[in-house]
């Protein structure tokens, strides 16, 4: 009945609107305990790493052996 992409978009927007005040309250309550600059630096590093992983997984030029080696799945 509903367009799935519209419902999915509304769910994502609802999650963002519900999570934003919670994150704001969390950051304000922890501001005296942590250095806020380090918090945002870590957030940016986490975001950049996630973007890099998506680019890495979509890279067609890497051979399967290189993908396996760089993915870290071989670690115990």
C-alpha cells in the first residue's frame, strides 16, 4: 500500500529527530568530563573510516587475494 522507500525515509527521519535531542543532552552532560574537541575528532575519524571501508569494498581493481589480505579476515 505504501511506497517502501517513502516509509523507510520516514523511519530514518524519525530516528534522527528522536536521536538528536538525546545526543545533545549526552554531549552537554559529558562536556566537563571529556574534551569536546577530542570527541568530535574521534567522531570524524570514525566517519572517515566508514567511508573508506565502503570505497574499499566497491573497488573493482583489487584482486581477491589483496581484498582478503587487506580486509583482516585472516587474523585469528
